C-alpha cells in the first residue's frame, strides 16, 4: 500500500508541474508534451519513456488496488456480526473515506485517459495539440467536465491527506513529534496538490488561459 | 435516574443473540456502570430471570477484564476510562443506553457480553516475553536505559489487554495491542535478543487469529483506556521492516 502509494504520489507531483506549464503559453505547453514523447530518444524509441512510465504506473495502481482489496476483505471477515449501535468513526473524514474515495479516483482516471490521452471523449481530441484539447475541455459551456474534475481532485486531496500520513507510518514513522509533523506535511501536501491541479481547469473556465 | 437499557443477550456461543430492552430505575449518578448492571442483575435474579453475564474483576481500571461497547463506544463516552471506572453521572435521566459485547471474529461471544479473548494470549505466546533468566530485580543503574526509551516502553507496558482497540477498529485489527506488547520489550536491553523474531512471530499470530489489517485510522488510540499512542504502531512497523529486510537470516524470522 505504502510503497505503491509513494510511487503514485511522485507521479502526481511530476504531472502537476507539467500541467502548470499551461500558464507559459500554447507553444511551451505543446513543446513540453512533445518533449515527453521524445524523452530518452535515441536510447529509447519514440514515446518509449511514456510507455515505460505507463507500465510502471499501471503495475503500481494494480498492486495498490490489490492491497486495498485484501485489507477490505480482511476487515469484513474480522467482524462477522456488526454492531447494532456504532458511533461514527472518530478519526478524520479522510481516513473514513479511503475506500470509496479510491473508487472515485479510479473512475476519474479511466475518464481522464479517455479524455486527454486517447482523446476519445474530448471535443478536439487531437494528440498533437494538447493545449487545444485542454482549452476545449474546460470551456464554460462544458461546466460539468470542470465539476467532475473538481470532485475527483478534491477526493484525491482527501485520499492523500490520510494516505501520506498512513504511508509514512507504515514505513516506520514512530515518534510523537514526527507524527505531528507528518500530519501537517500530509495536509499541506494535499492542499497544494489540489490547488495545483484545480488551477488549470479554473484558469480555462475564467478565460485566463485561452 | 431512570434508564432504559438495550442489552445484547446470547445464551451461548451457538445462540444467535438479540438486543433485549430493560428498565432500570433509581440509579444513583455516583454508581459505576458495572454497579448499575449489578442492580439490574439483582432484580433479574429476584424475578427469576437469567442475569446478564459480563466480565469484570478488579473494578479499579487496571485488570483489563471489563469491556463493553456502550452506545457504540468502547468503554463508553469518557476517554481514558475503563467501563468499571465509568460513572453513571456521564449519562442523563431518561437516557437509552445500548450495551453490546466486543465484536470481532477473533473474540467469539461466550455468553451475553462476555467474549473469549484467547486470541490475545496466542499473540503473547508467539513472542511477548524475554528468555533471559531475570531473577530478582537487579540494581537499577547496572543496565543504563535512556529516559526517552524507558518512558516509551512504560507507555506501552500500560496496556491492560482489554481489547477495546479491536472493538473500536473499523478493520477489526488488533495492531495497537500487538504493537504495545512488542514495543514494551523492544525498547529495553532485556528485549534485544528476540527483538526481530518477536515482531514477526507476534504479527503472524495476530493475522492467524483472524484480526483485520491496520489502516492507521486511529480509532484504537481514541478509545484506549490507557492512552497507548498510535506512534506505537509505527515502532512495530519499524521493527517489522528491519526484521524482514536487514535481519532476514535471523533464526525463526
């Protein structure tokens, strides 16, 4: 859970930084997307780096979901008779919604790939013009796309808030002062990542990027 | 105070069990929760009914025998308190109180509110001890222990094994108990020889007993009557990682 989670978090950071290039203009953004395809050439074939990354991420996602499923099944088996009266979980909202939040994020990732990688669900859908795809995607009349992106990114924020803390604990974080620090880091990281991802669709929506 | 109780009644391990409603009148706010149950039981016996079975021993909050899910909270609404030390002044006149046993596959119900916590003994038997012959208490200064380590070990050693952590855990995990029993020894010099075989053995015994896995939700710490911190689980994880990587050749590990 923790190890695959950390790999996915590293990807999330890189992806967010890449997204933010949209603020330096269409040419720069398209150039960055093109550069990703050509990364490692001639050592790797064209788009070779992207495929390596895709295989790596897919493996991490599958292992992450597998570990979560094992934990969920064990939890279910560990309490065959439920409580008639159960107080709400006292821990954070984030900790309580890890499983359903994960499902929302998975559905979003499927949609996101069909939208901006394959272009199937995108109004422009031209892989050579990613800037145009993004601008068309978050146009004001397609407000429901922006809404879905927002819901998914906020779900991701909650997932990360507990996930970062829990991963570091699983990897051996053990002092009380460290725990306080890790909780703050997890919260700040989740908020920064949320903001970093949401600023792009909202910039398009408000016409800041066009 | 007049109270309505809804109590889990189950005549034996095979019985399906059900919540049964009882009325208890003239309860003093100065009674402990268990004394209130004693009053109910005396009335049940006088009426020729079967009294409610519940575990208890010292009634001083240190033995770990009592354990009730009171209104969905392990040991009731007061933090850092066992059910026997909970007083009726925590409730209001006319309240309805739900009382259930700990719910976990590893803790099967024996009768009514009494569960079998043998699974905890199995975890202890898998490594919760030191093999060094200790004899009588040695001179305290002969083996130096850092103050911080001694404090953390003592914090873990405060665990009374009541099982509230399992009862409250959304995953039905016994990791806080296991972590407390691992770290009370792994932080001290006497616990070093078996440090890495202990953690593997005890976590394996925990999993075999049918407890769930830990997701660091933190419910256990919130209800623990002894306030064992969640960082204890981090210490267990650290030892477990070391045992499975650096000490892979440890005999028995």
